[in-house]
C-alpha cells in the first residue's frame, strides 16, 4: 500500500474491546474508543502501538489504514515488531515511533530547501541614464533566484521627484540587476525609470532554491 500521509492525534489512547489473534487484520476497540483516533482515507494511515496490560514489554506496532467507528483495519508487525496475541483491555495507543521520525527525515531530505542571501548595493548618480546596478550573489542559488526585495537607504533625490522604489530584473542563479523606479509618475502617469542625482545605497534580500 502506498501511504502518502501519516496521521496523528494528541494523547490518543484506549483499550481493546476484544482479543486479537496473531493473524487478525481487524481490531475492535472498546466502545467509543475509536473516537480518539483519525479516520484514514485513501493513501492515509497512522501507526498504532498495541501493549499488553499485564506485561508492557510485550508490544506490537501496526499500521492503521482504515477506521469504522471502533473497528480498525491494520497491517500487522510494523517497524521490526512481531505479530502477537493481545487480550481484551490491553492498550492501544498512538505513540511517536522510530518509523515516524524516519518519515520526517525522509520528507525533509526530499524537500527543496528555500535559501536566502542579503547585502547592500550602490546605485550611481547617472546623469541622463537610468540608474541601475548589477548584483552578484556571494553563493549562487542551486536552481533559481525566486524573488528579490530592495529598499533605498536614506533620502533618494531623483530627477522625476516622488518616492523611489527598487525593481529587480534579470534574475539568475548567480545574481540580478536593480534599478530605481518612482511610484508617483513624475513626468507621466506611469512609473518612471529613475535617474538619481546622487549615489544611493540599497539594502536587498534575495530568496532562491
């Protein structure tokens, strides 16, 4: 069975409503005991630990693939444990197991990490040419630069007036370009590419994977 998602419930513990044989794949809990557990749907499941009330060292981990009220459908002898007989009133508990932790590790290892870098760039006073600067990342992102945010430091005087904002373009794994825009229009209703009257320091942060 392919299980895509393991389910969890806090403090989920009850007792068996009837005895469980070595080959049983259906487990009956005490009346009302099933309500503390999740109800797996397609490709979902949860691990359950059966424990002998008279000898806690006797236990078995099973994988619960379905629940109907107080009846569980299970796959026996999980995570290196052995199928064992249990009596009515023995414990049925959802505990954190080594298999749960391995699943977390595998999920994290297979996930694409989100990385970030930050720094400072200087846009020049550029006369009649749009002010821009090329930024090279200290460590290139493995796959792509996903997003760049940048903010001017201090007063930014430009020939169009208004507030300066930064635009990033040419995003690549190794770096990107920054240029100034103004969000007030200045000489036109649309944002203008800024020509700064003085050098401008810009703080930036880049996110990639």
